[in-house]
C-alpha cells in the first residue's frame, strides 16, 4: 500500500502496487480533484505544495483495512476489481454540497 502526502501530510492511501499507485495518485485528473475537494473548508491541494508517494505506514494500512468500502458488485462477478483510493482526512466536495442545498 502507498500513501500520497501533501507537504508531508498523509492525505490518501491506495492498495495499488507502487507503479500503479504513482500513476493514479500523481495523474493530472487526480491532481485536479485535489484542487476541488476540500478539508476543513480549504482545498486539499493548492497546486503548488509538494506531492509525493511513499510506502504506507502500519497505522495507515490498518485504517485502510478497517474501512468499509461499498461493494455493490456480486461476489461471483469475474471482473477484476481495481485498486481502491481512500482519503486519510475528512473530505467534502463543494459541488455536491451546492447540489444538496
């Protein structure tokens, strides 16, 4: 498992292998999401702070393993499931909040 940090603060974890984790977490699309998603009323990433991917700590791994992912797929489904990404901080999408108002 690998963790994305922003200015050395752990923000997200994935169960992908290292190459796939770097590809997912450092992709332009994911970076754009980080600029939109908020934590404590501020964007997760300002577009300038240092992003890095490192091996997850035991504590981060435990938090990931304790998470309850919504699996809507049938157990008998032969499709290979991709890696999960879980945020390690509370995250809100300001656009979803506008839709609910």
